[in-house]
C-alpha cells in the first residue's frame, strides 16, 4: 500500500492549517456581525438534490460529481456545492416558519471530479452565505457588500464584476436568439458546447475554449433582452452599491455555471491568480426553493473559494504571536509544569509544554517554533523562591512574577 492521498485531494498541515482556521474564523465572525447564523450541512445528499437544483445539463452534474449507490441502492453524491443543500434544509425543516428573511452561513469541504490544477482541486473548501425570503435589491447589495468586506478584512485586492441574467419572463427570448445565432456554427464549437447549444446555450458564454470564444464574440447581447422588471431590479442594486462606495464593473457576458441563478450574478476576481481567478461568486436564485418542493421563496447568496483565497496570501495581523509555553528545568519542575499548563488552558489561553525531555534551550527553541508569545520558566531556583520567570519572546525581555500573581499577569498580557 502506498501511503498517499487521492489525486487532487491535499492535506493541509501545520502551520498552514492554522492560517486556514484563522481565515475561516474571521469570516464566520464577520458573517455573524451581519446577522447570519451557521448551518452545518451533511457532506452527502441524495443525488437528485443536485440534479434538480444545479441542473441536469450542467457540467457539474454531468461530469464532476462523486456519485455512488449505497447498500440500499440509493444514489448519493458528495456535495459539489452547498446552496442546493441549504435549500433542501430550508424546505425539509420549514425554516420559513421562524420568520423571513432567513440568513445562514456555512463552511466546509466540497467535492468535484475535475482535472487538478492551481486553484482547482477535487476536494476544496468554501465559505458562503444565503439570504432567503427577500426579493428586494437591498438583499443583493448586502451579500455583495458582505463579500467585499471579507476580502477587505484580509487585505486582498479584488475586482467585482456584476451582471443580470434575467428571469423566467425574459431569459427564454434570449436563449432562443442565441440558439438561432449558433445554428450553422456548430462545426466551430467544442464538443461540450455543441451539447450545451441544445441543452442550455447560456453555458457557451462561460466556455474557455478559444474557438468558442471567437464564435461568441458576435453573439447577441444578453443585456438587450432583459425585461423592464429585471432591468429596474439591477439598476437599484447598482445604485445601492454606489451609495456604499463599492467599485464594480458590469459584464453582460458574465453568467454562472449553475442553472438556478436569476437576475443578479456577480464574481470577485483576483487577476494575479491567472486562469482560475474567481475568489468568490454568487447571485440571486428565486426559484430553487420551489424546485425543492417548497413555497416560492426568493433568495440570494455567494460562496468563497478558500483555496484560492489562501493562494492570494491574505494578511493576518499578529499571526503566530499568542499563547504560553511552560519551560521546565528538572523533574520536580516538570511535574509542576504539567499542572500549570493545564490551569492556563482552563483560562482559555493556548498553552503547551515539553513531552520529549528536552533541555531548557531546546524547549525555548520549541516555543519559538510553535509561535508562542510567552515562555513561563520554572526550575530549581524558581521553585525555591516561590516565583516564575515570564519571558516575552517577541520583545526578548523577562521578569520575575510571584507564583500567586501569575494568573492575573497572564490574563492582562493576553488581553493586550
């Protein structure tokens, strides 16, 4: 047996895992500040949840899902995205009964059988929010503003691109016009786009093949087919973004690879990341809850690709400068250090100690390697004198602290 993870599925090791956790925690705290509550979804769903929600003709459903039969012959799928699962939970648990809108956020792994490359993996992590129950343009503007705030918090430069893809009333006319334009040009399209031309021509706008891109440059403009209601909705979204001083550009060819989107769609992009430059994407999906068997419920949300966010190198202030490492010199001190570390942890402060019988110097190196801000040193001299030595690893200073005063001293330092 070869001890190796599956292709496209990577381990995230310390200290990098600590950076991931910090980013997820920062995102969760921000979402809660906007009034969103966490929903913890199962990794597995019945396959039909994604087939109905995302669309049977999409690349995700046709080619990218990890699907299998369980022992009872039921078809199950590892979730390729979370919005369909949120809609399913909304319907199943009648979340609308507690009042609208329902504001939820999630975080966790997703799975797609894609060709692994930089910024695209078979297991990847997403953070996302869903605002369910409001059709007002302010809901669209809020989630866009929230997503931008996340990137600002991390010091990541991003470009916001927005568009309206219409709704059931106006989009069919555009689809008919696009399909008519493509008639006779099938030979210039890739195999996937020849299929998409019949199933959902909008997907051609998202194709990365050069030949298809050349064909689509002359295609009808989606913006010219948007009905008055959709146009007014989008105008009000733009107006609210301008009031909030959010910079954006409109791209009438921006569509999403999921069938459930209506009206507003958007992406936050980082051009420095190359081809896989979408950090986050989302939009409005007013018919998805109804597709799941619920009451008609307008909704809007987004998902953030954490793998690409980490590739964009978020700035995390104060990273690695926390906690206390208890350095013990001698066997008696080791016994006491065990209890001291336990008590510090009970105060809610990160703490560790040596389990390898290292020398005092080696313990200090271990504390530095682990990113501990302070070392609490105890040896024969400290035990005899009834004090401990507190060393600030960042400043390179140390002081004596009476044993009874250690706990309050640490509380004060950790609050700084």
